[in-house]
C-alpha cells in the first residue's frame, strides 16, 4: 500500500479562555505556521485543493460550524470536509483522501473553545438520549466517575496513585510551551483538592481549554516537497462500544482493545511494549491514564496500580507533553496527541524531547466513559 506522511504540524497554545481572539484568528495562526514551515499554498497547479476541518456545532454555538472558518482554511473554491466530535479521526479521513487517489495533498485544521458555553458539561449532556440519559443529567464528567469507580475496584488504584499521575503530568507540562495547566503541584495538594464527582477530584480532571491544531498531509510521492523528515502513518483504526451505559462493561476497554489491535496489525506490531517508543494518550481524567494503557497493551489487565508504582508511564514515555490532563479541548485532544507525537519523531519537541523515538502511538477517545476510541501509529 502507498504511504501517507504528516509533513508538518502547528499547535495553538492552550489557554482556559482565549477571550481576546476569535477562533478564526486561532486557525489563521496555525495555517500561517504550516505555510512558513512547508511553503505550501493553495495554487491551482500544485497547491492544496482538499481541506479537512474539525469543529463542533454545540461548542461553537452555531449550526454548520465549519461554515464560519472556510476563509481561513483556504477552502474558498476548494473541497472541504468536516469532522466533528473527535479530531484524531480527521487524520484518518485525510489519510483516506490521499490513499484513495482523490488528492495527493490535504490540509487539516481543528479548533474548539470550551470557554464559550456556560459549562462544557452542558454540552456533553447532549451526547445522551433525551428520554433516559439527558433528562437525569448524564455528562462526560459524571459518567467518567461511574467508570472510575468500576476501574478502581478492579485495579486497586488509590487516591495516591491518581495523585502520582497528576504530579507527573504537570512536571512534563511545565516543559511544553503549548500546554495549559503548567503549574507544578505536590502529591498532597492533589489529594486535598475538592471532590468534583466522586471519586474524581478537581485536579484529576483536565482544565477547560481553548485551542487549535493544523497539519499538512501528503502522498509518498510529494512528501519530500514539504519536509526533509516526513512522519509516516503506518496504522490507524477506531472502534465504538454500545451507546447505552447499561449495555457496557465500563472497565473492560472493549473498544480500545479492538482499535489498538487493528492499528497494530496494520503497522506490523506484535508486542507494543517492545515496538513503540512513545505514547501520547488522551487522559481527560487521571484514572484514564493507567486504564487506557491497559487497553493499549502496555499494562496487564487490572494491573494499573502496580504499573504506576513501577514507573511504567516513565518507562514507555507516556504523555511527555503533559497529556490531556495538562489541558486540551475535548474534541481536539487526539489532534494534540498526534501533533505532539509528530514533534517527537521529528526531534522538534524542545524541552520535553525523548531520546531515540522512531515509532509512536497517538490515542483519542470521545463519548462518555471511553465509548469510542481511535489509535494512530506513526513512524519515521
């Protein structure tokens, strides 16, 4: 099969309230950075003719949210397709456009401002059916708490383990110029933070965040026109679990295990612990980091507590960006994970650069309690 490369990435710094800039301005910033890095343009002869955008009608408070950003995506008189809900799938969609032979160059850009609604929980409440779920107030936070309670019972994870996850996240976030929550915290501070939704504490949850991400993808034939060190997509897969919570085993990692298995198979990976040098996973809540690592095959099932005690996240270079806990908009968490993995593979990650990274995994999830998971394998 032909290969698809990510030639360049651009990240807008995450902040809790970018009140001083419209999301169009944030998107223009990442577009201009991509152009400066690659020289890409929108010319008829060899320029970008296909754009994939990522936005959400609810967070943007408007229908057809992509209609408000086409001018800063170069999409006038061009093809533009929108992905909503979770941005990492936009990478898969852009890849499919190239592999199908439809285009050989795709520009991808996503944006989200979680600060705009009165509460992001009000937005995620709309993910549930109006008769049984929405009416009783389900949202991504309280459903995550249900999952956390189930996972804690199976894995032996304690409040101290979760504090360790948060402390390490902040230590790495302090080295990442794009992270939102960069203040260092101590273990006791995390354990004393107020309960957000039992057993999730305030410091266990990612902060409200605004951000934007841009990427340029190219076919194997054209990649070297835009970069000397392309990052290749070698595996991609996703899987969705049942919609109704009562139909699911919340601590089973059902969808993630299947998404990971398919992505690894396509990348020729038999044992991720021996084949992958870095992991960027979407841990919106602290308990999710060990749980998702189980699903990705880095930790045995139910072994999350011991994995943290044995410094497993450090051994496998997990979330050297600070991860989702350091603050990304929920629907762009996966795009930021992919962007960070690309920077690591290109050796452009600055103060949080890992040594000798040749293959990385980026992960994302959306839907309550990890209903839908996506896994991306990247290599140099």
